[in-house]
């Protein structure tokens, strides 16, 4: 895990029939915020993508890498100053051989969607 407990922490986990939602907190003292617009921190899109990957790993219990991003939309700017608490919702469909997952994920709060991602995550061999 590169970002868990440095960039974000997990406050709660809600598992449903079609996936999982991690209620997370963005950690404002993370080094990436000091370099990514000091004084007005913004969550880098690549960190949001990595946060989804790490949450998918927690849910599956497997090491995963991103094989393909089919669609990624950054629809609003997230920041620990603006939206410190977020939901990372993940729906995974396993491949028939259980070596990959089709993923549909989003980062939201009660007011808006910050990012949505569709892709393929594969297990590390």
C-alpha cells in the first residue's frame, strides 16, 4: 500500500451484494499536498486512481495492477480542506478464471461525484 494511512485512512467499510464502499478521510498532512498547490491542497488524479486500486486490493485480498482504464472522469476537485470525508464505491466483476476484475468505481460525497473510473484490474502473478 502506497497511500493508505498516508494520503487517506479508512473510517468505515460497507459491503453490499454488488460491491463495497469505503468511507475514507483525506489526510491533509500527506507530503503530496505540500507539493500539489501548497496552501490550497488539491488531490492529484493519479492519487485518486491509486486510492481506488488500493481499496480494490483490500476488498479482494489480492495484489492488483491496473491493466486497462477504459474511462476515467475527474468531475470535481477533491481536497482535504473542501471534502475531507469521501466515499470510495467499488463494484467488481471477476473474470471466469479469477485473474482479473472488471471495475466500476467512484469517489463521491453527499454533494457530488469527484471521479468515476471503469477498467480492468488484474491479479499480480
